C-alpha cells in the first residue's frame, strides 16, 4: 500500500468546545472564547523544534464558567478528578484536575485560539496547550470536547 493510501484523513476543523461538568454540558464557540480574558503562553514545540506563542483562555477559567468552583469544599474532588480532552479526530488525553487549576499548579493549560498572532491553521480553531509538558503529546489539535470526571 502506498504512503498516500495509508495517510490519515485530515481531522474536521474544530469550531466549538463542549465542556461537561457534573453532567451539564456548556458549549463555547470560538467567538465566545475570544471574547473572554486571554492568557498568552510561550512554549517550545518539540515536534516542530520551534518556540511558539499561544493565546487563549485558561482552562481553569473555563471550568468556572461551566460551573466548577475551586474552593475549599472542592479540594477533595479536585484531588480525585480528571479531565478527558478530545479532538475532532477522536485523539484524546487525560489531565489531572489539579494540573489545570491555578490555585494548585504553576503551569498553564489554555484553550488556544491563536499562535504567533495568527489562527491555528490545520490545528482547527481551538487547541489545548500545556506549558509544563516537555513534548506536545498531550496538546490536542481541533479541540472539541472536555469532560470533568471522577476517578472514584
């Protein structure tokens, strides 16, 4: 079989994000996300061997908008919960909830809407980016869904 025949089809570009917290789904359009306070992060992309600057919304801020409040009463839930993050191509990864909560972790995880001042191109309109990962293997292109789940 030729390399062309085995090539993976391009993913459907992402245009919105469904964030599910406690069984309640909230849909954010790209316009919704760009209207929110933006965070800019600088990262090194080991796949492209280039430094990149992404702008977007902090995932912790989005969780608050979707109904999750990180206060003292949520401490135990945060320690026992994770996020399942998925792209339109069905590629998915897991983050501990404490990895994305600013009160618990120094790194940044954002839902990016731009890179180096431009759109994300083939990565769709939305991309999850983490500043703490040495490799971008948990970055999710064409981001479409995030679900908060309990490990219990």
